[in-house]
């Protein structure tokens, strides 16, 4: 196996070491497979939402009444920005020998992610205040479950970041942490992709309808 | 009502939920679980085996041990599910003639629910996970699966689900909603008890475990094949394992979604599948069968893999039409996602939709037919040996065609309207799943047993088991076709037409024969273990096997292969035996081997999973939270472990390997006629 060859996009970590490449390959590939599996969950929740947003209103609020576009715009901004800073973190992982840059960008990403989850919680609270709780109708059940599952994923990502921040300084975990950050980045970007689907289905369609 | 403090500690659990049940049979089963559990604990303590159990098994990350543990779970649960089937058959037969109720309608509902749930999730699934776990790395020339820790977690979540379903026999009641748990019946309004919650959490636990396992299998096949092992050189069992793994990755999430949304409905008063407030049961039907149909192919494809190996080995020929078998496997895998609606033709979608799904369903008959012809042509002009696994294969070939044809009948929506809720359907899917899946797994178990344990299973008892399973299968399910056409409904504890009675009694005899078949397997195991010295095959190739797993000692060492093999063709080991001497001394040095270090964390994760699920079932919130946090806590704890492997020195590997090779060289290859005798120490004579 030639050491200089680009074995897999994104896993040429730091120094070129064929052994590390080989060890990294199944891990990263396996995570892609996991993400595909996870994506099926979101696809099904979106499909359920699509059905419920038409047939599950039950005299309650409609998608148009629930969709808060300004809020969604801010949330989208936060999440896209956090994806960008996550990319900067992986770039720092690859090209900056010290860990200071990496830490900084991970911290910024975490703050943005936290703000996103906070905004969503605020949205939920606002809806609940108007009586639009998930118990009200099938449509609202689907709305809260879809967004809630996404928020839960983002929160899991935040916990993951916290654990990694803790592990960053430990030299014996060096290689493991590198690979984990790469997987975390994949996870984070995927949540971005899912959010765009949610934005389209839930908020933009909702606002039009 | 339960008082405040007691609710915070014990949730909805009360003394009256324990042990004593609605009727004598249920109470007996409940007591039996407790007695067996106590007996196992006592036996382990008596023989001082707790340490052994922990060190050798519960903390092991070795794919071979994990595979064996999966199959042990499967056999234990099979005993329960077959016993339940016997009780159901007895109830229906007795009640048909106006006789007395044996178990009552409520308990009957629990019986068919647990029978289905256990058979699918805790017999068939662990069995296939076990077989693939054991064989996949050996067949592709790898040391292990890609993710040994995740593999052990998958196993832990599977037994956690199995334990939960066993607990439900003793503590409270199980669901009466069928293995598919259709709302609105399984909604809180109609099933207020804990039964459906037991179903939800046991299935969710094992479902997540299976997803992890599927990811692991897929990655292993893509990334860990030995040099030269191109995809098109893999044994067919690996191909079916790959397709099964891909199906698992895509088809298990729908199950998780369906069960989670049902849980939201029940726990938080959401309205996904309720009757009112915008809920719609059809959402559930779609989600569940989006899992459920691919699931039957998850179950059956590995069995197809087993048949391919068994038939080719015991015919002494390479597999006929390897490429077409691979292609057919892939076609089946893809088509399995296009037919889920044939499970609810009668639920109100338009005729055109039904026609499309009926058409897609019929298409599956084509690749399946290709496979059957390939297997028959593999036997054609082969030197067939009627060993027990081969006998199972022949029963399969006959009965599977019958089952397939009844499936083609059902795939026709208008016909399905007439037969849907009748015993005809029950006959059909048992006809597919017993010869198709269960016989395949039993054959695989007998075929590879000497690989795993170093001695053959007793052939005579194997044939007795085959006779009982075959006769039992036909007696139990052929009458159900007739009954279904006569109008007997499924899932009912009583039928009032006296004309059904004789058929129901024949079916009961069949169920008893099937149970006897299970007992014969147990006897076979006991007899073989007792005579293991006479049946020993330590060299590792008792049947003149064709794939790489036979080129290892039996049982294989922890590291599988001292040096990773190099492959140039399909059936590499068979060619090596034909053209050279696979046991010849090899030059080149041995290297140190890194193997995963044992860890108890997966077992702890499984226990935490049980605590979490049990807490959720009984609304013991503190226990649910502690269990949930502990599960993730153990996972985080694992991420702090840096020394996860240990090194086996080259000298150790060399010593073990050279000893085996020289022993194999010294052994005389036995001809096929006497391969079932004590002369066979694991080196069968290859066909000239
Ligand atoms: Cu189906």
C-alpha cells in the first residue's frame, strides 16, 4: 500500500502512516453505514410528518399556523454556521500541530449548537403556550417528534463534544480522538443536511400552505 | 390505587403481578421460569463456574464465542416458543368440538403474541446472527469482525430483550396484540396493561442490537477480506450475509421508529396511531411492514447461504451457477423493499396500488426459483451423501416450493381478500419460515458444529431429528391450508365448526412431533457430548469442506488464521486439496497478532438495558433513568480505554500452528464412505 496515496477522502490525518490509514478505514466507513441507517429514521419521520400534516390536523393548528419562519431562519443560520466551524475544527485537526485551534473551533461549534437547541426549546415552549402541544393532534405529534428527534441528535453531538474535549489532552488516546473528531464532524454535517430537509418540509411548505 | 410513595419506588408493580397467573398453565410456566433460573444460579454456584462464565464468555469479544452465545439464546427461546405452539394447538383442537377451554381467550392472545415475537426476534434472529458471527470472519479469511466491542454490545442488547420477555412470563402479562402489535388495539385505550410495553421495549432493545450487528457484518465484508478474496470469490454464505446485513441496516430503523412512536402514543398521549385526534393506524402498518417484509428475507437469506454450502459440500461439487445465485440474492434483497403493502391488501388502499404490490411480490418468485434450480443442478451428478444436514436440505427443497406457490396465490390481491385472516396465511408463512429458515439454521448448526466444538454431532440422532421435524412440519401445517380454505380464522382461541376438529387434531399431532424434534436435537447434543472423544475431529475438515473455514483446526484458535490466507479462486481450500497439499509446511515467518482484550462493559450495558426497559414497563421512573444513564455511561467509559488489544506473541502462534499442521499431515484422509465413523478425525478425502 503506497503511503502517499489518498486512501479515503478525509482520513489522511496529519502524518502519513499506512498503518493508521488501514486502522481508520473500517471505522470511518462503518460510521457512514451507521449514518445511512440513522438517515432512514429521519426519512421515515419526514414521511410520517408529510402524511400527518395533511390528514392529522384534527381541527387543531395547521402547519401554516405552527411554522415560525423568522425563528427557523435564525436556527438555520446557527446550524449552518456550526457546520462551518466544525469544518474549521477538522482542518485544524489536520494541519495545525497544536491543539489550541482545534479546541477553539470545537468550542465555537458547541456554543452554536447549544444556541440552536436553546432556540428550538424556546420555539417548543412558545407553541405549548399557545396550546399547540403534541397531544393536541396527530400533526402536532409528528411535528414535535420530528424536530425533537433532530434536537436530540444535536444534543447527543454536544455531549459527544464534551467527552472529546475531556479526552483531547490525553496522549494515550491521541489516535482514537482524531478518528472520533472525524466521525463527529460527519455526524454534525449530516444533521445539517437533515435540517435542510426539515426546513423545506416543515417550515417552507408550512409557510406556503 | 397505589399510594404515592409506593408508586415512586415500585411504579405500577404490585404483589399480585408476581408469579400467579390467570390459569394453571400460565402459572405453571411462570413458576417454571423461576425454578429454572434458580436452578441455573444454583448449578453455577455449586460447580464454582461463575468466574469461568465471566472470564471465558461474558467478557469475551471473540466473534466465535459471541456467535455460540447467540445460538444458545436461540435454542433456549425455541423451547419456549414451541411449547407455546403446542398449548395453542391443544386449545384449538379441544375447543373445536365444544370441549373445555384450556387457556382462555386472554391467555391465548398472549400465547400467539409471544410465540410470534419470540420466534422472529429471539429464535431466528439470534440464530442467524450467531451463524454469521461465527463463520463470516473464518470464511473471508479474517481474524475478527471489524468492531468486536460493538459486536458484544449487539449480543448484550439481544439477550437483554430476551430476558425481558422471559421476565414477562413471571411478572405481569405480555401483550395480546400479535407479534406485529397493531394499533389501535395496542393503544392505551384498548390495552391499558403492561403487556404492550413489554413488547415495545424487548423488541426495541433487540432491534437496536441487531442494527449494530448488521453494520458490523457489512463493514467486515467490505473491509476485512483476506488478500485475493474478491467479492465474487466469497462463499455464497458470505454473500447472503452481506445482503442480510444491508437489509438490516435499512430495515431495522423502521421497526425502531414504529415501536418508538407507539411508545410515544402510550406514554405521552401522542396521536400517531390513535383512533381520534388525527391519528392513523395506517402509518403504523406502513412503518411496521417496511421493516416486516424485508425482515423475512433477513431471516431467509442466511439460510439460503447455508443450503448453498451444505448442498455443494455433500454433493461433492462446486456450487452450480454461483453468479446467478449471487445475482438472485441481490435481486431478492432489493425486491424485498418493494412489497411491504401485500401485508395489508385488505386495509383500504386502491386497487391499482394493490395490483402494483401484488406484481412486485410475484416477481420475487423469479430469483427464488433460480436458486432452487441452482441447488438441484448442484446435486445433479454429484456424489450425494445423505447426512442429516443434507436430508434437511432435501425436505426444504420440496416444501419450500409448496410454500412459495401458496405465496404466489396470496400475492394476488383478490385471492388475498378471501384468505387473508384465515389459517391459510398461517400455513403459508410457517411453510416459508420453518423449512426455509429454521431447517436451514438447524442444518447449518449440524454442519458447522464440529468446526466450533471439535467433535461431530451424532449422526443417528441427527436423522431422527430430521424425521421428526419433517413429519411434524407436514402434519402441523398441511391441515392449516385446508382449514384456511374451509374458513377457519387465525388468532382465535375457539372455532365452532365441528368439521375443523379432525384437522386441528392432526395439526396438534404435528406440533407434538415438532416438539419431539426439538427434544431429539437436545438428545443429540447430550449424546454427542458424551461421546466426544469418539466423534472428535480436531484437524478440522470432516466433510471435505470447500471454503476457508475448514482450513483451520477445530475449534479454531482465537486468532483464526496463523497467517492470513491468500486466495486465488472460489472454493480456494477445495482447490488446494485437489492440486496440492494445504497442510504442507509453509515458509515465511509468523508475526505477533493483536487480539481484542476482554471487557465486561457490554454485559453491563445489557444489564443496564434490562433495568431501563423494566423501569419503563412498570413506570418505575428512577430505575428507567438510572438504567438509561448507565447504558450511555458504560459506553463513555469504554471511550476512555486506550489499551483495548493484547498481543499474542509470534512464538505462541507458531507453536500452535505447527503442531496442528504436523498432526494434519500425519493423519490419513478418510474416504467418504466412512466419514461418519470414528476413523474421521477431521481430514476427509477430497474427491479425485
Ligand atoms: Cu411480506
